[in-house]
C-alpha cells in the first residue's frame, strides 16, 4: 500500500560531448563535455535550483559526472556514482557508424543486426530497463519525500521510459524523445509511479547525432 509520500526522481541526460571524430563512444573513457555541454549542465542546474533535491546520483562515465556536478553543487550535495546508470553496452562502440546511422549499408555489420528486438548488437533492452529501474528506486528510497537527480544516457533513459509506460522496448532510435540535458521526471506516491513528465531546459537536440 502506498505511504502517500510524494517523491520525484529526475532522470537527467548528460550534456553535449566533445566528439570531433563523431564516433559512437559508448562506455569508452576520456569523453568529456564540450563547452556547450558544460553550459547545458549549468542551465539545468539553474532550472532545478528551487527543486527540493536531496540526492544526486550519476553514471560513472565522465560526461555524466560533469553534468551532475553543477546540480549537486547548487544543493550542497556530493555526486554519488551508481554503476547501474551507465551507458548501454554496444558492439558498435568506437566506430563512426551506429545502428540508427547507416550500419545497414555496411555488409560486415549485418551479423550484428540479425536481431533488432533483443538487440543482437548490444546489451538487452530488458536488462537495461531492470538495472535502470533498480537505480531509480534506490534514489527514490534515499530521497523519500523530496527529489532526486539521476544522470544517465539517452538509450538507458529512453528504455526505462518505455518500460514503465508499458511500451515494447525495441524501437526506432531516430524517434527517441530524450534530448541532451533533458529531464525525464518520474513522480511517485509511495512506491507507485503516478506521473511521468519530460522537459528540455537546455533546448532540444536530434536523437540521430552520432556521439551525442
């Protein structure tokens, strides 16, 4: 039974990354925010300045940690790393072509594309959804009665959103609604998810941009 306590968990996608080669960097180390990405992080921090944030968790990847930093600083908090918020594993990592950006035109990649439903080229969607949901509930428990921010990545956030709204997990990556530095906010009453909100305090961005 719901306790009636309202808690909000904001899933924040990291800001723009410095990626002049346009590769799909995935979990590769050393990819940090661009100057614009740092500005986006500051904009989000200002947008959340009056929110009742008591918890800030982030993926271990540098771009997520850098996005989380100004939000945490604005509320006098430390960034807590949660491995469950990490980017999805992807066998196209390090390449300049991705599943939604022309991989079908390269014959040597076809074996990786044999199953778009699991998918065959990376971490299973259901596994992503389960680890992200576990991370969200950890943050919800820690911030009970207040608000939490979890900084993650486009595919994990979008997969979780589809999961909690009862949609099939396989999808067209060109149609994701998860812009850079966007907020996908989950509103709970007790342990029950009662509302999902989406906002783009730092503006929109294309889901098809390689390495974004």
